[in-house]
C-alpha cells in the first residue's frame, strides 16, 4: 500500500514540477515580449500609439499568467498538506532552500489589484 502511495505521489510531484517550470517560462516569455514591443517601436521610429493596443493585451496576458503561477504555488502547498495527511515523506525535486512558512507565504501571496 505504501509503495502505491509513493508511486502516485512521485508521479504527481513530477507533473507539478513540470507545471511550475511552464509557469515560470510563460511569465518570462511574456515579460520579454512586453519589453520588446516598445523597443521595436522606438527602433522603427514609429509613433507612440503604434502597437499600444497589442501591448495592453500582452500586459493583461502576463498578469493572467502571473495569477496562474500563484494558483500553481497554492496547489503545491495544498498537495504538500495532502502528502503530510497521508503520511508520506517530503519529496524534493527543486530548490533545496527551505520553503517559506505557510503563514508568511499567505501574506506574500495576497493578490494585488491592477487596473489597465
């Protein structure tokens, strides 16, 4: 029974790690695109309004990905609680630094309102 739980936990942990990496990659790609758009406009000597609508959409997409990343972090914490609840040991694939204590993490994860 414990072996089946460990196999399931390892499978879920690997999928979670892939999801977290994808979230980070999406944030990075979006931020790079958001930075590139005004640089491209300036280098092409185009007026300021050129591409503004597209830039706004990219900014909203990046904000949505950042929110999704936050939900992924919350899911990680919830899965950690499940792991603890069923008596499995900690499984670590990523950074070896200690995790932020849940109460402090909750304070840091308060969503900020952004109007565009």
